[in-house]
C-alpha cells in the first residue's frame, strides 16, 4: 500500500513539473484565492480581538441625581450585587469622580479653567457595573430601567457602548460576507484552470493509461496521481499565499499594530499562523482534488 502511494505521489510530481506553465497558472490563481482566504481570516481574527477588548472595557455607569444621598446609593449597590448576571459594582462618589476628571483632563487648560469658574463639583455620583458576560449587559440595562430606584437615576451610559459593539459586529459580518464572495469567485476560477490542467495531463498520458489498464492496474492506482496532483497545487499555493500574507503583515505592522491587544500585529499573526496555513491547505487541497475529480469523471472513463 505504501509502495503504491509512494509511486503515485512521485507520478503526480512528475505530472506537475511536465505541465510547466499550466501548473504555474493554476497555482497563481489558487494563490490569489488562498491569499483572500487567509487575509479575510486574519482580518476576522483582528476584528474579533478588537471586539473582545471593547467588551472587556464595557460597563454600565448609572449616574444618580444630585439630591440622592450616599446611603441610598450604597443601598442600591447592595441590591445590584445580588443579581446573578452582575460580577461587580463599584461606587464612584462625586469627589472621586471629580478627582478622576481632573486627572484625565490635566493637559486641557481650557477645561480645567472652566471647572474652576463653576466653583463647585458638577459631577454626579455613580455606580459602575460589570457583568459576568458581555452578552448579559442588555439584561442588566433592562433591569436598571425597571428597577425600584429608576426615579433616582439621572442617566445611564450603556447605549453608546452597545452601539459601538453592534457596529463592530456589523463590520465583522460585512468582512466575512465580502470575503466569502471573493473566495467563491477565485475558487471557481481556480477549479476551471486546474480542471483544464488535469484534462490536458490525462490527454497527454492517455497511452500510458491504456497500457496500465491492459496490465490490470486498478482504477484507484490510475486515479491517484491526478488526485495527488490536485493536492500538490493546493499545498504549494497555500505556502506561497502564507508567505505573501506574512510579508504584507510585516510591511503594515508599524501602521496597524495598535489595533490588536498585544500591540504587535506581526506577533499576533505568528500566534495564529498555523491556523491560517491549515485553513488554506484544507481549502486549497479541496479545490485541487475537486477539480481533479471533475476532470477524471469527464475525461477518464474508468
């Protein structure tokens, strides 16, 4: 069995080499398709990483009206801590809120001067709520909107956070949608080119195939070289596409590293490179084998 596989793999490499420019054309188009596959997959990983970072920073800040006492706010805090979806509730007093505001705007003299002119603390006391899971924030927001202390609440800032998350999810969906369309187009073109390449290979070796039939070679033994040839197209194109993606990310690394949590897009890619390469090899081999199989069904009557 291993001897048969070894011979058929050797024959497939010989066919690949003999096809010359046809092999180059087939691999080139397949490289484009797999480059799109890898790029879309990487963009999806980066977008998911950004989304997760945003979700980690998301919280619900409930600001209470100025006439609500600290005791009442702390009582509401204890009530919220008993809700299973909530992991933590932090109380931010008016004084602490002012301290944070001054620290964050220390380099903004206009804002600091305006604050001094007001002469009093204009900020509100608040409760900063963290949920166990980002998907639970909407349930927490709904609870706050109908809570017994809702009339004590001045405003809740969750809406903008939800809008950002929804927008990121929309961008990820559109990236995947466009990526699938491009992969589909290049995939069809790749199948057509590999199909014609295998068809020509079958025609070139028609006399050898006849001799193999006469000496009693099995159908599988005759078919295997063409199947392995399709896999070779897919594997070679996968490695070339991965190298192109590697070079592209290396080039844009200094411009785009800030978008990922690690702060280094190149390192982020290397951490996921095996997943990208594996996906490319699977899709590339599938396209190659599918093209070979279609060509064999049509032109190899065995």
